[in-house]
C-alpha cells in the first residue's frame, strides 16, 4: 500500500521541489517495499524495549496481523519519497529549512507542509551514513486536495 502511495506522490514531490529549488534539487529513488520492511524491522528492534520479540512477531504474518501496533506500524515511515537540496554553507541551509517550513505553494498550486525536521549538523548530533544531513518530513497539502502522506528531503552542506 505504501509503495503504491510513494510511487503516486513522487511526481508531485519532485515537481514541487524542483519548482522551489531548481537545479539545487536532486531526486532520489522511491523507497522500495523490501527496504521499507527492513527499516521497519530495524526500528522495532532499536526503538522498543521488547524490540527483539516485536521483530520476530513482525516476521510472522499472522502474529503481525493480530497486533494493533504491528498492523499500523508501517504508517509511521516518513521518507517514502526523497531528494536532496544542495546548500552552500550554514546560512543557505537555514534558508532551505525556513523555505520548507513555510510550506509555500508552488506555481502549480502544490504545497507540502513540513511536519518534522531532523538536523545532524549540530556538533553533538549523531552522524548518519557518514555525513551530516537535515531531513524534512512533509505532507502534501495542495489547494485541490489534502492527501495524507509523508515525504522527506535533505539539505547537505557543500562547503
């Protein structure tokens, strides 16, 4: 279900980000079902005290279907569609964050609301995947429709 939604929303997300940031925006592949399943299992193991037991239940379709937590857990994934915006230094990264946080309507009437920002540029922050990045989890909210979903984009320092 989420993979289908991601494929559907990806075009609007890419157009929106390209309209806002031009050539500074680089699209990334939509998260595939196999990666979603791996990520969900990893999140269960890492984020819950009984994570090992939850992960085992996740692997068993009947046990997962019987658990209200596991039945709804996939809806918490927030980066189904992705991309990056290159920013030259801290001030430019703040400007990108402010623009995404403001949720402007693009020339085609599309809008994404920023729901969450994760910033790993702070010196005390954990480095993810070998680099410091900022993630923005957003929801599409155009004037013609209010389809609920998640997407993220990252802003990386080129300096």
